[in-house]
C-alpha cells in the first residue's frame, strides 16, 4: 500500500489512470472511519488535500454562477463571501458534524460518499448544480440529478476526480434545514432545501428516499397557488408541506422511522416556504 | 508525489521517522503508539469525541481521521507542543483553577480547541464558545466549568492588554 500525493488535478488523473484501484482521500472524515473500523483496507491512496486548485472558488458574472472546488473544506463555505452568494449551501455546511469535521470535510467527499443524508446534496439538487469531473480522458460535467444514482452510488468513473461544483447565484430566497436528535454532530433524519430560482420554487429532500428527491408536485402547487413567493400564506405553506411529505419515500432504520421522517419533511417544507432564509 | 513504507512527519517543529508502519494507520495511532506522544487521546476513532484534536497546517482536526502517511507535507501540532518548558499555557492554567478537569480524558482535545478558538477570536460570545467546542465531548464536567475556564482566559488576556 502507498499514499500518492499529487499537487495538480492533471497529476491526480495521471495517477488514477495508472492505478485504477486506488482510493481517493480528501478530508478523510468518511474514509478514515471505514479504515479505522476495518470496513475498508485500501490498496493505495491518492491524496487530493494538497492540490491547491481543488480549493479555489470563483464567480462568473456572465452566467451568474459560482464554481466551488471539490476540495474546499466546509469551514470556508459556511461563512464569508460564499455564504453570502449561496446561503443555503452555507447553512448546509454549517450543520455538518463539528468544527473539527468542517475543517477537514469537503463537498467532494460528500459527493464521493453520496449518502442520502449528505447535507450539501439537497442544496445541489434544488439549485440544479453541475458536478465537474476530470480524468486522463478529459473533463465531463454532469447535472447533480444524473450524478447521484442511488444510496451511496454515483456515476463517477473510478478514474475520475470530482473537481468542482457550479451553482447559480439566484439573489432570491433560499434555505436549508435538517432534523436530527441534537444540534451538533448529527446525521440528519430528514433534511430539505427550499430555493426560488428564476421566480420558480424548488424543493429538494434528503434522508427520505434512496437519493435526494425533488418534490415536483409540491413545487408545481406552490408556483400556481402562491401569488407572491416571498409572502406565502400559512394555509398554502401547510398544503405545500402536505404534498411534499406525500412525495417522500422514507424507510425505517437505526436513525428514525419512516412515519416520523414523513412528518418531519412536511414540517420542514412548511417552515422553509414561510421563512426561506 | 511520494510513495512510502518509511515516512517522515513534522510534529511540533521536529521531524520524526515512522518506519514499518501500516500505511492506513491514523495520525492519532502513530502519534501515541509510534512517536511516544500520548497527549492526544482516542475514545471513538470516528471523529465524534474530539479528544484527539491536533492542528494540521493550522486547522484543528481530529487526528483519528487523518491518515498519518498522508500528512508528510504538513505541519502537525499536538498538545505536547503548546508549551515545551513544562509550564502551563494560560488555557491549561484556567482549566486547573476553574475546575474544568475531572477525569481529564477530554482535556487535551479541549485545550487544543480552546487555544484555536481564542487565537481566531479574542472575545467570543457564549454561543461562539459553545459552537467552537461542540466537537469535544466531556462526560464528567457538564461543561459549565469548561466555559468558566474559557471566560477566565478571555478576561485575563483582556486585562493583560490594558
Ligand atoms: C463525526 C462525523 C460527523 C459527520 N457529520 C456529517 C453531517 O452532519 N453531514 C454530512 O453530510 N456528513 C457528515 N459526516 C460525513 C463526512 O464528514 C462528509 O461526508 C464529508 O463531506 C466527507 O468529505 P471528506 O473530504 O472528508 O471525504 P473523504 O473521507 O476524504 O472521502 C469520502 C469519499 O469520497 C471520495 N472522494 C473524496 N473526494 C473526492 C473527489 N474530489 N473526487 C472523487 N472522489 C472523492 C473518497 O474516495 C471517499 O470514498 C460526518 C463524519 C464524521 C466523522
Ligand atoms: S478519537 Fe478522534 S474524535 Fe474521538
Ligand atoms: S473531564 Fe472527564 S471527560 Fe471531561
């Protein structure tokens, strides 16, 4: 076993071409838990943490988007300029683990693991983010909806590095909430992102299905029922929550029950519709 | 790029050779079992208790979640490096005088977290303190004495600057 430490995305993709069985390591907050508990014994490791370009972020005025490097830790997403431009993403980042986890953990790792409880994923779904991947064969950009294909399953090829994520800067209200047993250090039992994009409501749900689910019926209901998306009545918000809950497909597991999750997602939908940020 | 069966870690400013180690070992394990630096504690090995908190390139992280062999290009700082002359730092002093130490298992991690917080923010609000220490679990004190120790350091440092 060896640890390979590239310093550029190109170098990383060359290594992955030579060592297709190598395991990518970034913040280690998912991978090292598995290694410590002997659930995984990687053959060789490709470390991305020392690739400076994976920590870059930039905005593009022409397309009105922000592109965030897959290796930027949550600690740099939860505050500052990024938090102003994509508040829902910052809110999601702030709920991840603890300060120590957020100092190490990255969006690339959240996408690599692709747990239905991954906190950034409902935001990427609601904002219809584009995931950028790079291999020796070239670069590829995939809508988030085509990236996550199942619980802990994504369409990344073994030789591909997730390099960045592009999100729209909407200047309209957006928010992220999650339900768990306590405030810090909690994996969600239900999570949701509400966003208005081009005057259209979007609602994405986490931990209540095999992938992140969009509540299309609830979105359509809200678009037609609310005359002003910034001033939604209690009655409409409750109906929105009821429809969203009916679109969720939760299961019972060690963290919660399907019944509670369905209830919780409806409450989150109603609250986010009323409050947004 | 480096491939390694033998590797070197820079801990508290000094270079340490690590040999014959399994490459998947955590930094926590290597510090304690191979480098004779048992100050960082291990309780959960899954990032939840914070007792293993160290600084890697200035970031306070859980050493149980750092693959040691991946940190060869980094500056690592542990609780042993806070004060090398055997004296206590002001944070350690306040933990003692305010009674923030009972069994002491969580203490090294908390001391690292408190130093990190106060280096970035010299007058944190109550909420900021709670947030900054939310990754460090203490089973004994109920946290009140720990928050009192933080308040004490803030007050003493302020006094010292006046
Ligand atoms: C105590 C604790 C609390 C946690 N709390 C939360 C929480 O509240 N919410 C949450 O969503 N998650 C949580 N997590 C899980 C974890 O922190 C996140 O999923 C984080 O985003 C993982 O990022 P990382 O960089 O540490 O990933 P790593 O562990 O380095 O990698 C994770 C996986 O992704 C792959 N990978 C990483 N980067 C890339 C890349 N750029 N390209 C391709 N593949 C890549 C790796 O091969 C690996 O399979 C928690 C973890 C711990 C230990
Ligand atoms: S041992 Fe590392 S966080 Fe508990
Ligand atoms: S003093 Fe015992 S765990 Fe904190």
